[in-house]
């Protein structure tokens, strides 16, 4: 089985001449706190750090089997999502998760974008780098 993850923000780069590309795009459930409240969560918007937030939610959702910011089965509406993203507690991983994975996911848990790890930093984390060493050698 092969899993592919795409970032539709790339389409914004490819269609610079379209007026629609001057707006925010994305699924609001996966938008970072700074997209909703930039003054509180990071000042200037950084799309790369926002993608790190979205990736974190995606990874936790894949592990847990449901959207991690809401109880299983709850139908999200706009207000509920904003409150969960901006004011809710970060989702916690269930017991039984390896310490390496837990530590790796905590690098994503920062609501303030400037405290969130970059992609380059994440690639140096033991959870990722130990597997890279194995595949390279």
C-alpha cells in the first residue's frame, strides 16, 4: 500500500495569475492557530510552519483513527473548530505510544508558530533519523 499526502497550497504557486489564488485556501480543521489569530500565535504568517501544524494533526489522526481536536464522531462546525484550534488543549497521545514517537509529536505541539520545529529540525529528531540511518546503511 502506498500513502500520498498533497499540499494544495502548491496550486497557489502554479496559478499566480488567478484572482482566486489571492485568498486563503485549505481545510479549516487543519489550519494552524496563527491563521485564525496571528497576533496571539505568531505574528507574520509562515506557510511552512503552518504546514508543520497540519502535518501533526494528520499524523495524530492517522494514529488515533479520528480527528484529534474533537471527540470521536463529533460533527465540527466553524466555531467549534476555531475554539478547538485556538483555545483547546493540544491532543494527547494514548498510552502505549513509544517515547520516541511521543517526543517527536511534542515538537509539533506548539501553538505559537515560532516555537514549532521546522521540517529540517524534525528530520534530525531520533524518531526519524534512526530510521534514515537504517535505510541508508
